[in-house]
C-alpha cells in the first residue's frame, strides 16, 4: 500500500535540498515513513539546459530511489517532484534508453506526485516538450498512479501589481494566455496532467522569488497528502 512506502523528493530548478526542509519534515510526520531528498546543486541545474544535464540529474535520482526502495515493505516508493523535478520524474519513469542509459523508474515508483510542475509548455524548454512527446500525459497509468497539485495564488494581469504582471508573462509564455490563474510562475492548466488525480490549492504559490504560502508549507503538505491518500 502507498501508505507503507518511503518517499523520495526531487526539487525544482535552482532549488537546493535545504529549501525542502519543511516539506521533508512534514512528510515524515504525516506519512510515518522514511523520506529521502535527491540532493541537487546549482551546477546540476545549470547543466539541465540540455539532455546531458537531465541525464546526470536522473542518475542522482535513481541512486536515491534505489536507496529508498531497499527499506520499502513493497519494494516501491512514492516520488514527489516540485516544479521541473516533476517533469524530470516523468522521463525517469520510462523504460527506454536515454543517451545510452536505462533507468526504468516505473519498476520502483508506484505513485508520482507533482507540485506546480510545468507539464504543458507552449514555448517551454526543449526537454519539457520532449517528455510530453514520448511519454504524454499520465503515460504509465495504471502501473504508476499520477497525482498533480496546482497552486492558484496569482491571477495574471498585465496591468495589475508587479507580481500579477510578472505572472501574466510567465503564464503566457507557458500556456499562451496570461490572464489565467496559477501559482505565480506556472498556470493551473499546465500543472495538471490529463488522466491524473488532481488538486487545486487556492492561495498557494510556486514559490516566486521567496517562500510564502507554497506547496511545502506544513499546512499545505497536510492538505495535499491526505487528499492523495484518499485516491489510492
């Protein structure tokens, strides 16, 4: 059962492992299971502008997933990906060779939870589009169950506040429209994979510039974790 499985966290673009301390501690408390963080640094994310950088991140993730699987009662783990970490996780699940390596994460991962991940990108990075092309939507369902969380904190408005204006152009770049709601960086519609279990959290942001009321706050973790458990 999912409630008896360890959890592995992979963070988002440019975020250090220390950024996820509250998320890590809260997941230990609410799940009662071991929680692991895939340690990534600034260099890892700078390299992630190309396929080789994604390969290096997936190799680190694979090592952490195998470590967690060793202490799992089921041999499987729950993978939690924030932002770009959620998109990379979709590629990690795949059984196909990628730059000469095969990870087959779906052999270890029973559930993938994504938090504000930009799954659908109109003008997004090449690698994000590549993931959607080869493993579209919730591709490995039902072998892997997908649960996507989107924040709805900021309405994009090109004539509004500074944050609303910045969000407007971020949303427009990602989904083609700026006058939508999202977490300040990723529009709601881009964060919800088709055929996944989904949750929209009002007032929750990416975070943007700094941590505010984001996905990893203790109160918000409890909200999406218990909703997730109700779906498994």
